[in-house]
C-alpha cells in the first residue's frame, strides 16, 4: 500500500512537472515542484504519524505549515470546487471516528486509522480556508456580478 501511495505521488509529481514545463516562469516551475513535494510529504507524514505519533503538536504544526505552502503554491482556479468538496468530506470524516470499531479486530487499529484521517484533515484545513478566501476575493472583484 505504501509503495502504491509513493508511486502515485511520483506520478503526480511527474504530471505536475510536465504541466509546469509548458509554463514560462521559472518561479512557477519551482513553486509547482515545492507544492507537489509538500503535498506528498504531508500525505506520507499523516500516514506514518497516525500510527506512530497520535496527537503530536509538532506533527500538527508541520502539517498546518505544509497546508499553507500547498494552498499558496498549488491551487489553481479550476481546482477550487474539488478541493473544497474534498476538504469538507475529510473534515467531516475525521470528526466522526468511523474506524473505531476496527479496534475489536486489532487493538488500536481503528484509533490509528482515525488519527491518520485526522492528521490529513489537519493538513487540508488550511488549504480549504485559504482556497475559500481566495475564491471569495475573486468573486468580490469590482465589476463581477453575482446576480
């Protein structure tokens, strides 16, 4: 499973690199790479920390900072709706503790999976907030009509 996650992350980085190469600005090229690496790092960190270091303030702070980096560098206008919908689903899922019954099968498994989901939601919360603020600001531009 971890290998598949890493392979998908590598594919995403390669896709992002191919997309970035079509753009002119070197800044945009670097920003895309840094943002993709931050996303992959946060994903892996959420999984590992969920099983090893549940409720760790240092991990939480790191994930929030990575979320700010990703939201600043990687979210385009066409990704706003999918990001916000996915974030809502993650946040609701993280608060529901739906994996707790798995503790009856393997002691601590459900709690660990809940921690993984909570850590990933912690990463996505700043992404959702920054993305939502950017969308509202885009709607509030002079000359834009809502009705």
